[in-house]
């Protein structure tokens, strides 16, 4: 079984920053495992600007920000496997080594032994199933991130008449993106009394394009069997209960869901790490170490960050602490 000093699970901004920091702090034998076909993570589909002001002192698009780190990874000759899914991480109590089981199309199922593991798997979107919205399951319902990938990377337009549920940053950005692609965004509904995303995105993505934002409002019903035909919006009170008589039907062929992000932590929980119920991520010490000795966490797998620059900074700390842990063994 191949022995690695540090295995980084995830090749997005957190994983790459952690790997570079671990190398700068003395670790030579490092390996990044990334399930997508290229490094960069979610940034590769975020073609809007707003990244890098803190890290690089200039405004970059998501792919540009990711490319800066990919160049550094290649310059440092840090190896990485793409198209690789980690199936399990086990910690051996006596040796304190971690056994990482992964699979890809070239090697099949394989195992690695690691002195330390850095978790940097990022987060995922909350699905429709978590919302309990009445109605059938027609075509035309997407998470905002899925729609973003379809438009920005694959060249497909999900629909022409759009309603967006949730005012998180991804939803706000997709309201602008769909408008620029020729679709009509009829409304962005938010159950809270305030927007969920950054105010700059509310201004630049909604107000600048005259897209209505309906606060204290949610989707009460989805209409349509084969394809979504419309939604019924309803006002909610302070306890998120529907207010009778406030129902409003809006015809649409597409509903985008931007209803929150969840740290990607099935691997973390399966290995027995203590979890934080509030953040959805693992409990960590001041050195970003989980309750499993030698396993560190950083970025959106720990808690959802507002800025990727903050993800990179935290990942650098995780890489440094992981390197110090290996040296002390």
C-alpha cells in the first residue's frame, strides 16, 4: 500500500491552498484527490467576477482564481488524481495512520496510507426534498448551481420564464445570468425579511435588471405534471406560516432553488468525527484538527464561507497545522 505524508480530499480552492501550504511547511509527499475531471472545484463554473480581491489584490473570475492556484500546484509539482472519488477514510489507532480508499477509472479501487488527511470537499446545495413543497415532480426544477453549470459550462439554457426560490448569492447571480442569456426572471422569492446574499449582489443582479425581490414569501405549490407550468407564491409570517389570502400564481417553465448550502460531510461523519449541528461540519480544535487525530478540515466542508478568499486563507492554516502534526510524529 502506497504511503503518503498528506492526502488532501478535494481539489478546489481549499484543497489546493492546503496542499501548497503543506509543501511550504516542509511536506514533500503530498497527493490531492479530486472527483471532477479537473482541479478548481465549483470555481470553474463561476464565470462572474468578484474573486481574489483579498488574496491577489485584483478582481478575478472564478476560473481565473482557480487557474492561479493550479499554476502553483503544477510549479510545485504536487501530484493529483482527478476523476477520483474517495469512498472511505479509516484511522488506525496504534499506528495513527489513515487508510484512504478511493476509486477512479484508471486504477479501479485502490488504497493509500496517509500520515495526515486534510478534508476539503466543499459543500453542496440543499435539494427540493428538504423543502416539502406540494406538487408533482415535473421537469424544469433545478438547483441554482446545476443551472449555473448547464449555462456556463455546457451551453444549455434551462428555461425561458424563471422563478427563483431563495436569495442566496448563487440564486442572485443566476437571476442576472439567465437575464443576460435572454430568459425572463419573473421573481426571486425569499421567506426571510431580508436577502440571503451579499447586498452588492442584490444591487448588481436584481435592482440593476428590475427583477422583483419578494421578501417574506415562499413557494406554496408547484403546478404541472410533465413540465412545470407555474408556481403559487404565498406570504409568510414571522414563524414561516402561510398567510391566508396572499397566494399569487406566477406562470413559469423553470424553478431555480437557491435555498442554502450544506457542508459535504458524509466521509467525515462515516469516519467517526464529532460533528457540529449548527454548521453541519466537523468539530475542530484551534488547529483545525477534527476529533480524529491527524485529520484536519478547512473551507466549506467545515462551514460555509461568504468569500473564497477566506476559504484559501483558512486552508493555508490547515496545511500548516497538518505539516506540523506530521513532523511531531
